[in-house]
């Protein structure tokens, strides 16, 4: 942490420089603060076209989550369909 910037080291061993003004004026999400005790819910947005069988995509996403190291099996991973867009399911 410096006067004008904060430097962060990523998991890929990259150094990212973030202006402190951005940190002070924005939202900071700390994914590691409570994750060891209470777990962590991660979300991802996926858009698929109407011509794609969404049940198949849903099954593939759940299968991928279950196969991911560190993902709890209970409660079971799930897919939440949020909306039907003009050209895609979100």
C-alpha cells in the first residue's frame, strides 16, 4: 500500500496496481474473509441462445461445479435462470 496506489499480487504471480481513489470510491469484495468459516457462494453469468437446449446446459454447469475441487456437494450446486432476454436466456 502506497500513498496513491495499492499493489496486489494475483494467483498467477502478476502485480496489479490499483489507484487508491478507485478503492475509496468503489466497492471492494473480500472473498476470503469469511469463506473458511461460512463457505462462499460464487456466481457466474452465462448466456445461451434460444436454439440451445437449456436443460442440457444446466446439467453441464452443475456437473462442472461438482467436478471442481473445493466445491461442496452439500448443498448441491444449482443453476438459477434469471431472465429471458431478447435473444438469449440469462
